[in-house]
C-alpha cells in the first residue's frame, strides 16, 4: 500500500500518468495498475481522465491530503531514528542574510536544537554578499540567502518562495491609490537596503521590464536592516519593498499597508548555499531538517 500511495502521490502532483512513470522509473501500464488497485481498494474513482488531461476527483483530493500527512510522518520517523542511531554532536556554522536570520530561521534552529541538543550552532548574520564571501572563505558550512549571484564556486538550492511587497504606514496619503503606476513609482520616496543586499538585487531585476533604473527612483535613504526600514516607515511618508515574511505582524496590526503595483509582482526564492562538491553529514542533516519543517522535497 505504501508504494501505491507513492504512485498516487506522484500522479496527483504531476497530473500525468506519463510523467509519473518517468519520475518513478516504471512503465505507464504499471502506473495505471497501481491506481486501479487503489480505486478497487477504496471502491471509488480517484482521477478523471479526458484525453490527455488528468484531474483529481473529490475522493482523489481527500486521499492526497491524507497521503501528504502520512509521508510527513514517515519523514519525521526517518529523521528521529537516524538521530538515535548516530548520536550526532559537533559544531555547525551557519550564515543567513538579514531577512532570513530575523524572520525565517529562528524557529528552524529551535526545532533543530530540540532534536539534536549536542550539536552547537553558530549563526552569522549579514547581507547576501557577506554570507557568500564567508562561505567562500570557509568561515561557515551553509548559508541561506535572498539573492542568487551565480558564483560558480557555490551551489544554489531553491529553498522557500518569497514575495517582495511595496509597503507604507497606514496613515500615508498614498494608501488612497487604487493601483500604483510606473509614473507613481518615480514620484515616491523610497527606503532601500544597502549595496550587496539580495533584496536590492531582486528589486533592480524586477524593475527592468518597466525600464526603470534604481537611479531614477527617489531614494531618501539606504538602511542596513529590514527592522530599521520598518521603523523609519512608521515615522515618514516613504515607501519600501519588503519581504512579506517580514511584515506579517505590522500588516495584521494595520501599522503598514501594501500598495498594489500595476502589472508587477516581485517573487523570488530564498536559496541554501554550499560550496560546490563539498558535503558533510552534519550540514546534510541540517538541510534535511529544514526541508522537512516546510514539507519540501530536496
């Protein structure tokens, strides 16, 4: 039954019997047989197939939900049992860019420490450029950063999706704008992160289709952390692009407001970075732990 659930899970995620067969290295008839056996087991149809299109039925949606929960339990079992067997200890040196170290990684570190109390973790905080340099100098084993500069000596692995939103304080007159236009952007006063920040790099790239350069924006000040930008916003009529992860509390308390920009959504990934060709069991264990935390696949 476990393997049948794996087959079902793959088809449900791919919505393609052919792609599932390729991913699992088995034939398409074998995929069909496993799905048929599940349908016979539960006496209900799991997929609707119309020509080349495949869709989940209501029963399929229910089974997918339970399957995800089952696989999460299996991942937890694997992690806990391997920890008991290996009795790991040591020092892990991490680096994280500012947004991640403040808003993303603390609960991950707490969970990791609860499971592996004999492993000491040192966390270096800096912007993306500083974290990459620390990795290249082997001052840290793992980094988690906001930008992707594509240094050939570094392996970049997508970790968590993020969105940068344009925010201002709730009493800012700009809140009355239904939608922000390109011309509006040129009239606004911006707060920006410092040079070397992954956030700054992503904003610059996102504005290219608008043919807007950072030098064309009215940048009132560049500040070295998201917290200092938020505090400045509360005491000015400036605006700033900030990670949605960093402003959840302020949005919920109506202290900050998101301004919608016409034809612009700025999405990015946070990246786990390691040196190319260099691995160690402690780093692998930590990376597996944070992927398990977010129910992501390596």
